[in-house]
C-alpha cells in the first residue's frame, strides 16, 4: 500500500478544517432555533438576568448586528428597581403607570415585572437602533419614529412567535 503524499495529507486536513468550520457555523446559527423561553411574566422568572443576556444576543443577530464589547449594554430595571416618580422624571411627563421604555439618554430599559419577555425584545430593538445604528429617538412623531417603532414591533412579534413557549392546552371542561 502506497503512503499518501504530504500534499494529499495537507488537502485532507484543509478539507476537514473547512468541513468542521462549516458544521460549527451551522450549529451556531441554529443553536437558538430550539431555544424557548417561559411565557410567564418577567417577575416570575428566577433567571431573568440570564434570559435578558440571551435575548440581547438574539435581537442583535435578528437585526444583523455583531456585538461590540466597547458599546455599553443597557441597564435593565423592573419597577421594583425604579419608582414611578423616577420613571416620570426620566420620561419628562407624568405617566399613570410604569410601562416598557428605553431611555436612550440614560441607556436604561425599564420593564415592569408584569410584562413578558417579548416586551424586552422590543425595547432591546430600540437600544440597538440607537447604540449601533445611530438612530435618533428625539423626534416626537412622524414617519421616521413610526418606522423605528414598526421595526421594534416586528422584532417583538417575531421573538414571541419563535421563542416563547406555546401555552399548553388545558385538559378538562370549561365551566
């Protein structure tokens, strides 16, 4: 039996490396396809910090962005961590209740604990619009802001459809 040449061995190794890289990238791209998150309210999620980090990555990928470690991540607060008065100070007007909001000047996302994770995906879309795409959220109305809001809503709906666990049907008879 003839021994393979150095060139043949090199070609085989390169082929194996290329195939390994391809399958690794394919696995990486589809890694989140099977991931689901709880559909319960954020206040009921014990590992909310881990979930928010995962959702940060997912939203960035959906928006076609690569995470830049030199750009500060947003601070994420629930209404347990911010008062209505402070929320209204950030907002600049008096709101009756705390609602999901990205305060871009403070790089802070507020998510009430009665919201679900798709609301976080929506606010993270606004974060990426400002911090990575240099969009301006200073406008109060108009097509520009509507387009940014529509993108965030589309990402929220996509996230909800793809990553939130479907409700399990109740077994029994409704009264």
